[in-house]
C-alpha cells in the first residue's frame, strides 16, 4: 500500500522537533555563547558624590538688622564673618590690665574690653595700615556717634581721590557707608591726638583681616556695644605681633 504524505506533514514534524536552525547559524550561536563567558556581568561602579559641605552656622541674634539708628544697619549674613570673630562676653583674660581698659591685639585680630578680674568682652577686628602705625599706651579721649571721616593727609597722599574728604575740606559726612561706621573712639596720648581710631565698618568681610587702610574696625553692631560700655578717658593698650603691652 502506498503512503502519501499530506502537504502539512513536514510542518508538523518541524513543529514537533522545535524551530529549525541552519548549521551556519548554529555555529555562530555557539561562538557568541563562548564569548559571553569572558564578559563580566558585574555592574559598573556608580561614582560616589562627595557629601555637600555643611551650611555656615547661624548668626547670633545680636547681629540682626538695626533700624533705630540714623542709618539702618543690615544684618550680618551667614558666612560673612568667621564665627571666631563674633563678639563674646565673659572670656578669660589674664593680661593684668585694670577693668575698663581696652586691649588691642593686632596680631590675633581681637580687641578686649576688660570687665573684671581675668574677664573681658572680646571683639573681632580688622586692621588697616594705620592700625599698625602706632602702639603703646594711651586713652580714649572722646567718642562720637556717626562721626565725620577725615582721612589723614598721609592717606590722601596715597589716594588722591580722597582729597574731597581731606581735613582741609572738612571730611565726609556721616552715612551708612562712611568708613568710620556707626561709632568712633579717638585715641590721645597725653594731649596729642595719635590719629588712631577704634571705629565701626559697613564691610563685615574685613573683620579678622588686614585691610588696605584705616585703623581698628569692628562690626557696626559691635562698635555700638563697645561705645555703650566704654567711658571717656578709659586707658587703651595697643600691641603688635603678640608682644604684650608696651609702657610708653
């Protein structure tokens, strides 16, 4: 008896035996499988991002904006002043000076107002060229609120653009940007003006630094505090390079 295949019998055999793969494709597939054995399946390392720097410390409330002065004083912003130069009351001080004395340490960039045995209020300061021009013992002859600024003739000689504010021309009127700031203390030795000043500044970034000109500057907030606690005639000692008080 003759067996005649149906037309779909080959398709049935192919379906039963699985998908048909030509010899050439089969060999190429084996090569691909061999190659995958040499490739690592470990994921690429993800770059580690460095941690974000911590935010600057919060500024104490004593440095908030002041609006009850003739000219407004802006708040000190975070990061403007190194916290090491913030005002601090009741610090230990063993310099041997009597209460009421001002001690200026230009090397460390601090001013101390001695308040009792071994204690003082400490202020951060900025020091200009004129701040290094004099040292020794003197007194606070008088104080002024929102003073006029009259740059010394030596400063005008270096900076001719300051001529309109020279002593001969009457100086610069008080303002929010006057270089003497909100308060100034005028230092005399005997009856002679040393031209040395302890004053405020509207440039917070300059505290803790040596700046191009001026004497001893404090934040306006701090110089107002100092002014309220220092009497006319108070002694002042100015020292350079941490060498201690110099008797003159």
